[in-house]
């Protein structure tokens, strides 16, 4: 099979000053056990959390998520309306069947 060839990276000479020091989760990971691979998803999640902290956006996002314009809130409301409408139509059909059965006897 074909291996992933770990450890055979291409490095240029004199790269010590050009690379910034790792920050945030990268710094923590490199302190624990050297440079480590992190998935794009994990890195994105950490970056998103850091961004929300810096901008103070967390509270606004919570309000939007629970507000009347939130997608899930609307979806839940529409599902309840649909279920209620179905029950009303079902009751009406049963009522019509009962009256039709009573008149046909």
C-alpha cells in the first residue's frame, strides 16, 4: 500500500523568523507533545469561539436563535399549526361520516 510519509516535510533554510509563534490551541498542543495535526473542523470551531469572544457576538447569536425570526422556532410553530389543522380536518371528516351514516339508515 501507500503510506502517508510522515516526517518528510520540505523545509527552507532560515525559516526561524518568518513563521509566527503558535497561539491559542496551537500553542497548547505544541506544549503538550510537540507539533500535532488538528482537523480543519476542530480548528474552525476554535477560531469561531475565539471570534465570538473577541467581538462579543455570543449574546446576540443566542437572542437570534431564540427570537421570533429563528428558523427552528418558525419550523416548530409551522409543524404545530400543521398538526392542529390536520386534527381539525380529521374531526370534521368524522363528523360528516357520522351524519352521513345517520341519514342513510
